[in-house]
């Protein structure tokens, strides 16, 4: 009889296969990291001055609603001013149903502002409930394409400002409301 022969078969280099898999993984991670760095956006935090408020972060829900209404109604004010060659009164704007000048359930729940015109240059809305929403001042510019100039004062005992300059408003406790549009405006940022 013949003696069985055993033959030893050595593995085909498992160390080399592991090395190749690790190199492939590192290459994939390097490519993915470079794509993220290349396509990534920087989120600059913009700050506002001490006399300003950010419309998204610093206003209550009621104040945000009034601010948005004022921005929308500003276009209508400019159109009515061109048609009539005069600034429309708050009463006319209320009759036309323009928020926040119209007296409806929304305006009452947002502070019940009493609107008046100041020197044919501005609209002053004194809040009846300063704890819900502060008083607003909408200064008008000569051009229709100028940015809205809206100011807020949360003081409970407030009278209409006599001087509408920036310095006088700041010293009386008014704060300018500004809208900043950056990547944080929407909750879902899509590319």
C-alpha cells in the first residue's frame, strides 16, 4: 500500500487582500471628505446693532405678523400714493382691508394697534396691549423701491414720536427691525 501524502496548501496572501481593502476604504473616505469640504457652505453668523432687532429671532409671533403685514402693505401704500398724489390715511387703508390697519380679529389679537399718520412721512401704530406686541413705526421714503423702514418700541406708556430721525428714535427707545436672509432662513436647506 501506498502511504498517504499530505500536501500543505498555504493561504493566498490574506495580508495583501486586507491591505487592498484598507487602501480602497481610505481612498473613498478621502474623496468623500474633499467633496464635503469643496461643496460645504460657511454659515456666517450676522449680528445686529444694539438699536436693531432681527425680524426672525427677536420678535414675538404677533410682532412678526404685524411686521410681515407692514412689508406687504407698503407696496400698496406706494401704489395708492402714486394714484392719489397723496399718502393714504390709516382710515383709508383700513377701509380697503389692508392689514394691519384693518380692524379685524387678527389685528385685535395682535395688540389692537391704533394707527395714525405722522407728518405725511410715517405711520405710527400704538399698541393697546404692549405685552402681546409693541408699538410700530413705519417710516416712508420717497422711492417705492427702498427697503422698508420699520421700528418697534415695547414701552407701555408711549406717545407718537415728534422727531423721526434715527438718533431721536434710538434715544426714545425705538429699535429698527431688520430682515436678514441667510442660509438659516429656512429649516430645510436644499442644494
